[in-house]
């Protein structure tokens, strides 16, 4: 029985004409002689254009061949990130940040606000406090405008004004537009060398009507705590009792610019440094508004500055419109009534939040 016929093509490449039915007896000698048996080759089907494939005839989608690394011309598959790639990117981003800072390649506004430094340094630190240490729950963020100006007015407490910083970071993270809260601070804050610089960098400015009106006129969110030092310096026995709102200067700024006022109630700040006593002679000597005595300070020294992990609740109340009262910005009666309305709204909301939080240090 004859074997397959062999020929040569014009290029000199060997070509085998495989018979339709190779004899079965020849297969076993081929194996014994160390040769692989010739496989039966099926006729090559005529390629079908991609647009003529009937995808309805099968339940599986038709896959597009993008090639692989084992075939010539194929695209290598995506390689998963190595475990160290995430940290490599962090280090690279950190070095690029430091290079920009050292080269002065960053911007600040007319008040000294540095949004890049705030996002890269201050907010991550505050996020650890409000999210992990204080387990803060925020509600009513929908009452804060997505754009345009608003005056956010809150209650003040805590011996150290952490509530203002926590409020600004939580609002930025929880608000859908991630808006910055431009805080108004007392003169003492901006007379302290390091604290003044940090306050400016994070968007703070002096609590005066001209600065507040300029910020509101520029469409910013402005945060103010009308109780001032009377709020953060009160004894623990007077916790969550709002103090007098001063002369209502914040209301005048809102009325002149037609800005809505958004009251916000904060529960949790009173327990971080429970103030048991105020050493007034020492406060006068150091030119401070008060010198606190807490369960941990000054007894534990620097460790006494670690805040207690109280449970925080923050609720933004519906805004109070002022656009219809712009002509009454200098009317003391209108200013007093509106300030009293804001204060009562915050006080009632504080009571509601305290009922929701029976345990000051609960989960």
C-alpha cells in the first residue's frame, strides 16, 4: 500500500497531501519507530464576516479575540498591581506634593486659604478624629446649599474649639459638592503665632462683618459660633445650655447679603474635655479667657490634651431665608429676633440629639 504523495511548491516549502483514510496498521509501527502518527486534518471552514455571525443561535456572547502574550502580535493581558504598587504611588504623590510646596507652586486666596494643604494634610488628620475617634454621625446635609453662599451657625463647646474643625471637615466630606466651610474666629486665635497661620491656611478669618460679607458676597459657605469663648469655656455642669449670642453681628452680615442662615446643632463636644473648674487668676496671668481644670488636665500633663472618645452627632437644620429682609440689616429689633430664632432652633435640636444619644460614650 502506497504512502502519501510528496511534492514541492515554487518556494521550496514541503507540502503533504494527507489521505482521507490512513491505514490503521501503519500507526503502530510509527509509534515503535519514535514517530508521531499523522493526524487527520479537517477541511478549513470558510471565514464568516463578524457582522454575519448569528448571535441569536447561541446563549453565549460572541467574544472578540484580542490576542494574548503567547501569540505573535497579540496584546499582553493586564498585569495586576503588585502589593507594593499602592505604597509606591503614595510615596510618589507625597514627593510631588513636597516638591510643589518647596517650589512655591501652589495658590492661596486673598484670606490665605490653601485648599491643597487643607485637602492633603488637615482634613485627613481631622477625618481620623471625627470618623474613627468620635464616631460622628452627620444628618441634614441636604439643607446646605450645593452652590452659592450660606451662613452656617452652630453651638460652641468643648474647652478647646475642636467642634469648629470637626464641623468643617465633616461637612466637606459629607456634602455632595464637597464644599469648604470658611470659619470665623476670635481675635485671640489670630494673635497666636502658629495657630494664626494654621487658621489662615485652613480657610479661617477674623470674625468681623467686613470679612464675613466679602466671603458671603463671593459665594462661600461661612461658619460662625456666636457664643464665642462663653460657649467653649463654660463648666461641665452647664453643658449643652447655649449661651448668649452676643450682639447678633452674624445676622447683620447675612441680612446685608441676603444669605440664608443654616443652624447646626453639635452634640459630643462637651464631653471631650469636661471642664470642672476655671482658675481665673492663672487665666488673667496668662492673658487667656479661662484656664480649665478637667479630669485629665493638668494632672496628666500633655496626655491631658488627648480628647475623650465621646459619641458625636451633628445635624444641619432647614435654612432660614433672609433675602426678604435685606432692608432691615440695621434694624436692631429684626436682628435680635432673627438671632433669637436661630438660637432657639439650635437649642431644640440639641435636646433632640441628646435623646437619640443616651450614652455619651456609646457606639
